[in-house]
C-alpha cells in the first residue's frame, strides 16, 4: 500500500499524502507512520480510541479532497455528461477550461486507454489542477495553459468529445465542429438560463444533431426516528447542453 490513501470515520474523511508525522483529528491524534505496515480495509486508532478505516484514493474522493481554485462541476453533472455522450475508455477528449481539474480528472480516470487534453487560460488555476492530477496519479492528461480559441488552431486530431466550462463558450461551438469526429459530442456547462439558451440556439444553427438542454437535480434523504424527509444543501448547480456532430 502506497500513498495517497483516505482515512474514514463516519462522515469524517482525511486524505493522507505521506506516511509520516501525526494527524490531529476531531477525535484524537493519529500516528501516520503505522500506515506503511497496513493494508486497505485495515483500521488505525487515535490516541483516544477512535477507529479510522484505510481506503484507496478513488474518484468519489476527488470532489472531497482536490484543492480548488474555482467552483468545480459537481459529480452528478460529470456523470450525466459521461452517460449522455457515450464516452468510451479509448476516447480523445478536449476539456476547457480546466479550473481545478475536476472534470478532466473524472474523464481521465474513466478513459484509461485514451487521452484528455485540458486547456485553462488562468495560470493559477492550471497550477492547482496540475497538482490535483499528480495527486490522483493520472497520467493520460495533457495540460495546456492558454486561450482555447488560439490553442485550438494547433489541434490536428479529431476529438470524440469536447467539454466546455468557460466564458465565451458560444464563440467556440462552430470551431468545435471542425475538430470533432463525425458523431462526436460536445457538452457545454453553464450556470445561467440566458447563456444556456444561447448555447442551445448556437448548436442548432451550427447543425449539431440531437441537441438537448437539461438540469440534473439531486435530493438527499435524511433518515430520523420520526421519519424520512428530503434535505438539499445545494439546489441549483448548472445546466448542460449536449449536441452530436453530423
């Protein structure tokens, strides 16, 4: 077993990048040096007797433990994009803008035999994402720092999927047709109704097929002795517009 690993106790979760030193938690101190002698599924105890389960660092942990420089796309929306675009594990994918790298990381993990090219205009965000990719040991991501409109002129291959989460998304939609394979998909994420409508209309104008715009809502359930009820901490996150190249 090698780092990084995740230590879990109830609702508390800690990402451990090195097996050394002490970790001060809400329920006592953990000696991290013992992790080198343990396996996934084992438990370690704080000095107060609180037990933490040792688990591998997996995609569900990305959203909890990646460092952030911008608001990331939520896992529910990432899952919808993957499902509705039929992404295969050997795809060539373009992701822009990278932000903290959440979208690119999930695409990379489930695209094990393919490649993800991710473009971010801001250097500070790109640096945060680079460290997140390194932490998750993702090796099939190619990072580019720059303006997508200019960077795309250097792309020679045809992409299977393009994901846009950036300002000026509609300015790139016509260009996307030139670098998408026939039957390749474009997915655009945006938090506002008006911008989403413009994206939708632009895709129709550019002759994308099967264009659809939607919102994914998640409602968590709270179970108590007196009964069960919904509890939602974040209601709206963003809208997704998906189109298929023809």
